[in-house]
C-alpha cells in the first residue's frame, strides 16, 4: 500500500475482509499472499490505532462530564 489516501476505520475493515476472502480462496500465489498479508497487517494496525483513539476520547468525555457535574453541584459526590 504505497498510495497515500485518507483511510477510515470502515474502509480499512472492508479491505481486510476482502483480503481474507482472497486468501481463503486459495487462489493467491506466494508473492500475492505475502503482499496481502503485509497489507492486512498495516490495515489492522491502523484499525487498532483508531479504536484506541476513540477509546481515549470516550474516556475523556466521561471525565469531562464528571468534572462538569461536580463543578455545577459541589455538594454532590461521585
């Protein structure tokens, strides 16, 4: 994958699924198999990074909401 394109989680996931179908078909030769596995590895790493980023964002949102609640109602304890 030497192209520079804007990747989304969904497009990367769809491409990994296409790669799996191709590999499962048994029709890919040795070099193609190598290239597909390398591409899938890169895509999976991208997806993992996206999931981590979203997870961190959700944690921050929950913390921000908690801080806001505590600041607006100082008598309330978490």
